[in-house]
C-alpha cells in the first residue's frame, strides 16, 4: 500500500507563488513519526493543514516553467503527480493599488509605483515590454492609481492625491484632462468611449470629451479605492472594498441606478471581464485569497487563481492573465481573453 495515497484534484488549478491551494486526496498518511509532505517540482511546500483526504499547501517560489507537477510523500512513498499552472513573475519592487493595463498598440503592460497618499516617489509609472524589459516612464504623477487606455490607444491615469485624471503622451508628457474628482481611483471607458472615474469618497463621475466632470452615481465610500469595468450589458460594474468579509460588486445602469450584482467577497479590488461575460475580481472568497471568477449573471463564484495580496488583474491578447499583487506582477497562460474596446 502506498502511504502517500492518491491525488484526486487540486483547487484551484492556477496559482501564483505564496498562494494557498487545496489538494484533495485519499489514503495520505500523516500520523505517527513518519515524514510526509507536499512537493511542487521537487520543492517542499509549507503545509497549512493535512489529513488523509485534504492538504492545504502554500505554493513555493521560482519555477522554471509555468506547468508544475505536485505530488505527496509519506514514509518514503510518493504519489503520482498532478499538474497545475503557476504564474511567472514579470516584475517586482512596485506599489500597485489597482489593475495594470495592456497597451493595445504593442501589448506592453503599464504598471505603477503608487506610494502612500501624498508621497512623491522619483518614478511612479513603468512600461513592461513584451520581451520582459521594464522601462521607467519619464513623467511625474503623484500617487497614480487607475490606468486605462481609450479606444484611440491613449493612456489615462488617475492621480488620487490631486483628484485628477491625466493623459500620458509619448511616456514623457502629462496633460491634465479632468480635475476636482475627490480621491480619484478607478477608471473605465464604456462602449461609446465615455470615461468614468470613481472617487472613493462615494461619487462616480462621467467625464465629457472636453474634460468636464458630472456626477453619475453615488455609492458607499470605500476604504481604499473604487475599481471599475464595463460589462457586455453596457452596465458599469464597481468594486468598492470595505471592512466587511461580505462586500459586494455593484452594477450601475445608464441612468445611474445601482444594484448588487454579487455579494460575499472580502475586500474586492481590481475587476475585469472575459469575452464570455464572466467577471474576475481580486478578492477573498470564503477565506480563500486570489482571483475570484464570478460567472455570468452572478449566480456562482469560485477561486480561479490562488494568491495573497492580490490587488488587480488584466488579460492580454495572448490568452494570459496578468495578476498584480501590491508589489509584483505575474503572468499565467490560461487561454482566456478579455473584452477589447472596438
């Protein structure tokens, strides 16, 4: 009899280093003085808990490939392997507080080093090229928070300390676009190209083409930021993290009326849709941290990527999901594509 038992499944099938995964198994012996453990490509994982039928393991760091084999060991015996996908680190030493954004012109990724409110850092915006080169953008934006591209491929950034939105031209020039937006955080464009910005104090603004802001909707204030994304139904979806473990995702219709789309998340932050209408949220679900997938119509949710301190995400045109923690970004090949502005 194999004392390491048999792995039945791993949940979720995607993770970044530091994420907690559940290994469902049978016949795994953990009692007595026998040595036992869970291994990822030969690296021993830190175990949060273990029983004959269930193992909670923390994903180790530094793998050569995204496809990683998990196996159990007990008393000198080893189980058969089970594969999962682990994210590759693209960059670190950052300070990200919302979604990164993919440049539609060249598929590079815009990242931030935001800093605490009012803290002026020497470099606050970065461009991560497809070849992995991380370049500093020669612009000074105080506390950059939300980043997004419009249909014309122009980059806009919210600056929460100054309560404004700026346009970045050529990675070297800042053009003020709209101001007096409170604590400006989330930013998104609707299918017609209209800009919306969330003031975490409780107001969502619609910004005209000339940069004039008008109040569009009001929600409860957030402890950190509003995070915005438009769904295929034309509604604006909003994550507004609070101090509860039962926070919701809100939808706001074209008239500015809001309702709860899904409730039951801990500190929901960055959000993004795939082309099938599923919503992905950086959040905690039933005590599990990472990227939560909420299926269309909000009837069901599950952990999709396991990870700690996740604050945002975006999809690339290569079917990857880019997962942002508060200090690093990771890429996972998932074969899922995001919604593109057309």
